[in-house]
């Protein structure tokens, strides 16, 4: 079911400190992507992020950690293909969580759609420096192919997306741009996020 909770600008942050920093600027959708954290630390960071997001009307999406997301009564989850293979979708649905799924190939899209997600993510659209990917850049044409396949289901594009590329990504068929390095590595991350928010305001139209 299409969700109204995804904004066109979808920043992904590495910890709750970044959530607290960016959400008050006006961010409407944010993903908390915690890596190499203990259970207690994951719980703490989800709780801290939820407090900030709830106060500002921002949708918090928890990456990977579905058990802790359920425990903390989060509303949204993002699963990679490996996480999807081991996640208890029945438990996730019982808890009322909406969820999105990463895809990189037609085969993975089939797997994702069979799980009936609330959105689908496609990547890497462009080359990314965030992590080593076994997948070649998908390009804008693939964005259009994915959107035709999934129809009304929201499509999130990810990897290598900059402000200069964002209009092209949405025009190709994406509903939302997931952004990481463009603001995290900027000399002034806050100013870069504000520029993204100005773009988002124009594109929400």
C-alpha cells in the first residue's frame, strides 16, 4: 500500500546524534542505519531517534534491526535482501510496522514484491563511495523500468544522488531520493541539508 510517510528527500544517518541534528531543520523522513552496535545500543539509539522524530512529525525508518524496531514500537523498517531472508515478516506485520526493501536486480525485485512491502528501493543508481557494491550503477533508465513494474508502490532511489542529479532521478520515475554521502561529507552538512529541503519543497509541488 503506498505510504504518505515518505518524503522526496530521504536522508540516511549513522546514529541518533545525526537524527537529533537534522530532524529539527525540517526533515520529514529519515533512516537510522546503525552498524556494529550492541542490542542495548541499538535500543537506545532507536528510542532517542523516536523521541526527536515524534516531536517534529518526522517518519523514522529503522534499518535492518527488526527485533529492536518491534521492541521500541517503531513505525517503519527498511530491510536489505539478506535481512529480508531472515526476518520474521509475520511478526513485523503483527507489530504494525510498515517496511521497505532494497533491490538491485530483477530477481531481487521479484523477491521484494512477494513480501508485499510498503516501498521498494533501487540502487545503486549512481556509483557510490559509501561502500563497495557488487552491483554496477543502475542508471536512470532502470529507475523508469522499476517504476513501471511496481506502479503505485513508492520507489526510493539510492546511491550517488546529489542535488545536481536529484531532479533527473525523480523525473525518471523515483518518488524519493535516499541521500547519504552528499550531506555527510559536505563541508557544512546542515547547510547542505537545508539546500536539499529547499529542493524538496519545490518538488513536493
